[in-house]
């Protein structure tokens, strides 16, 4: 009976959920917690409209947390960059950090020709395309 059910009924296979946002190497659990607190304080500040004194207190708490959160992000980004730069081995000085610092990354492409309205191509970049 089980074999007949397996053959006749389609079953969904468990899929690995695609990652919506690309992760950054410097993001930590501490930053996730700080972000949640910052968002909580922002919403609390924005919802307080009746009581001017309480709104001012909430505003100060929110901006203090926001500054702390921004400083934490900056610190962790800098720390991650320094760790990345120290991965350079002396045996291979031409790694990504060296190429980035020396400006030798060749990711830019140069447009050589354009299509004219009549369908033909320009012979070089100085020729007008109209």
C-alpha cells in the first residue's frame, strides 16, 4: 500500500530556502541585537505623540542608541577589513588587497562601437552614432 501511494502521489521535496540578501563578512550577532533595539526605540519614539516630555525622553534614548549602533557597525567593518588585509601572504603579494590598492583591477569594459539608427556599427568611439 505504501509503495502504491508513493508512486501515485507526488510529494514535495524539501528545498533549501534561497538567501534573499547577500551576507557581509563583518555582520555579527551583536549587530543584529543592536539593530533590533535601535528599531524598537525608533518605533517607540515615533509612536509617542501625546506626552511631550515622554517623547523627548524617547527621542534621546533613540538617538543615543542610533549613535552607538552606527559606531559598532563602523568598528566591526574596520576590524573585518584589517583582518582581510592581514590574510596577505608574503609569498603571494599579488592578492586581491594588492590589486585593489594598486588600482590594477580590470573590471571596467570599454565600449568600442555603437549601433547606428540604420543598423550599421560605428568604426570607433569618436564617430557620432546619429
